[in-house]
């Protein structure tokens, strides 16, 4: 198992902030796990979509399951950081769309 991971998975501090990724790509193990487990892509679909060796995609999932708690924790921390940033720095586009919708509705916030 360890030799397989070294062949297909690499970690470099200067690429993807040191996240484990498929060797020779910028596709992180967590990206493959999210696409497969949360978005419903098959491992074959992921390999085809990103022109990856199927063995590398399976190795990414094996690595994910070996380090699941740590990777899931990192995903949650990143999601929380993004949520905080979005709440502190609202999208200018969203604000513009809200103001246009508000104005288009005659000054009311709803379509009724």
C-alpha cells in the first residue's frame, strides 16, 4: 500500500499548499474524494474527465480512506474560512443584483 501511494500520490509544500495530490497534477486527494463521495462521480468518470490513470484515482481514494479524519477536518476548516470570508466581504455582484431586483419590484423585496 505504501509503495502504491508513493507512486501515485505526492505532497509538495509549494503545490496546493502541501495537500496530498495525484502525482504530476494539481488534483488533490480531497478533490477526488469530494467528486466521488459528495458529487456522485464514479472513479472511472473522474479518470476520464481529467485524463488520469485509473490506478491514480483509486490510489487517491485509498489515501483518502487512510487519512479520512485529517482530510475531512481540513475540508471543514477551509469551508468555515470561506463562510467567514463571504460573510465579511459580501459579493458586489450579489449586492448589485439584490438592488436591481428590489428596484424592479417597485421597492418591495418580493415578487408578490
